């Protein structure tokens, strides 16, 4: 079959994100099917490219990847899903192909998205295995109930099959970066005015219990991983093919478990290549030896997912670590000479002026390269924060969360913006 994959994302927040998930899905089916890929990120005329490829390629299936739902900003919320709806309408007009939607954003609310977008099918969860199942059913029995994570319509209602997470990531082919001009992603700047970094995933799954985070919903709580030697081989191959040397590990918890992270660092050190990379660290496991290995392996920039500096708020958010672990993480990184940024997620349950000031005071004692300030927490269905918002009457059970809704503690609503304006004036590298 002829399959046209489209990545519509054009957002360049921090750095332009190469669509790694879609690259992984393409790699899973490219040997058995004829594929084309359209990536809107660097396209001068994306919709013109769509029309051209539809005429030349005449696909049987068009697969759309939905990554970003909205900008997650409380004061100036901006939804991106209208653009996806318009794209589906264009595809309907210019092609007879079946339209399939997937991606991380889609998988959070698959039924709601299908009802809004008007596509033919959707795939929730990990797409490598599910897409292969769908294509086999599409060409054969059309027995949709057997396709993992498939969203399909029956009797006027959208049905969602159980999502099956892949037990063995090691058997998957490496992501097909060649369809996405990876050298452009390495060189292009994003909103942070920093050189790009090519994303790499080594693990899926997150055992943490943060009340607002969708990662366990999307990837499950059990950590699954590729072998460190496999990942190192990808990096060496991509360096040889395209000169890629700046990477970002998109694992939700790079340092969990620490033993795996250390093995990965050693495998990268053994390559003896001039690589530079960043990752997201969870403060639950501050480990000086690991940070030393990160530095030796080319780890030059880390994001620390601290979210708060208040013991009370860390507990309320379900972070699984305390203030002491946050401080140890900052201290060890500074002692190893690794640049880092961190976060303050303000306005969660129990937030007050006292807890906000406590967080600001803590971060002021250290030297983060950047502090990302966010006020208000985006609410997603099925999470603990959603249940709390329902219990407090902030939401009604039937509210459609395709449209952004936020949790913001009443105690900080009236003064937080003026206060943060003063904080950012004092700390120019703190942004909100």
C-alpha cells in the first residue's frame, strides 16, 4: 500500500523538535509498504506540498501525527487543533485516501479528537505495532476489534480498543531519521535561540505519580529500554551519515534507573566521538557518579524537573522527592560543571504566597542557566488533577478538555503576575 505520513507541527519552542515518534512508526512499516513523508517544519508552502504529493503519489492511507494540542498558557491560551481539523478537511477534498490520526497529543483524548477532526481512524498509544496490525486488517479482514489502540466508528459511536504497549523495544528498527532532514534540525534555532538538538529515546514508561503528567498514561508505569549499546550505535551511525553531534534524550526520566543511565554514558564514552547532549533529570535520584559520567560522555546541558522548591507543594504535586533532593541535584551538577535549567510550576493545589516565595528563594541560591516559570497547570482527563478539579467544582464531568482548562490555586490568582514581573526583572534568565 501507499502511505503518506504527515507531521504538521511547525512550533519551535526552545528548539525545533524532530518528530521522533513518527520517525519510529515509519521505520516499522517502510519495508513492507511504499511510503512518503511530509514534514511541515521547514516547508515554505506546506499545503502546496500536500496537494503536490497527493497528485503525484495518490496514497491509499494518509497518517497524521498530532503532537501539540495547545500552548499550555493560562493567561493566553492558544489551541492548535483547529489547524489539524482544517488539514483533515483539505485531505478529504483532494484525496480519497483513508485518514488515520495518531501521536502523543492525540493519544491523550482519542475519542474526543476523532469526533472533532472527522478522520476515519485513529491509533492511540505506541504506533509501531498498532500500525502494522491496522494495515494488515485494512488489506484483509477489516476486523477492527483486533487492532491494538484503534479508534473506529461503529453504530454512530467511536470505539477505542485496548492499548497494547510493546514489551520488547530492542526488536524495533532504529527511527528512520532520513525522512526528516535531521541536519536541518541540528542547525535550526528555536525560541531559546540555541542550536538544535536531535531527539533520542532510550526508555519508555514512568513509575512516578505526578498528579498532572500524561506520560504514565501514554507510556505506562513500567520502564522498558533499548540496550545501551544499541543507542550508542545509533549515535555513531547518525554522526557518520549526517554529522549529527548534538542530541537530546527525550526519556521522561534519564536518570531512572541510575544503573541504566550509567551504562548508557559508558557506551557513549566508548564511541570516542565529539558528541554533546542534554537530558531531563528527575531530582528523586541525585547521583554524583552519574553526573560525572554524563559530563565525560558529552552531557553539557540538563533540565531538572524540580517544579517547586516547597516541601508542601512537591508533596501535593505527587513528585516523589523532596526539597533536599532538589538541592543535592543542583549542587552536584554545579560541582561537575554541567549547565542546567529548571522549572517552577506555580498554582497547583495548596499553593500560597508563602510557598511561591519559598520556591523562588531556593532557586535564587543556585546558578541555573534558565528557570522556566509556568502559572496554572493544564488539566488532562483521567489524571489525579482532573479528579481534584471535578471534586472542587472547577470542571463539570462533561467538559471537553480538548480546549485548555487550568488548575490555579485561588490564593495566588490576584498577585502572582505582578510578583513574577519583579522576580524576572531581578533574574533576567528566569522566563514566563
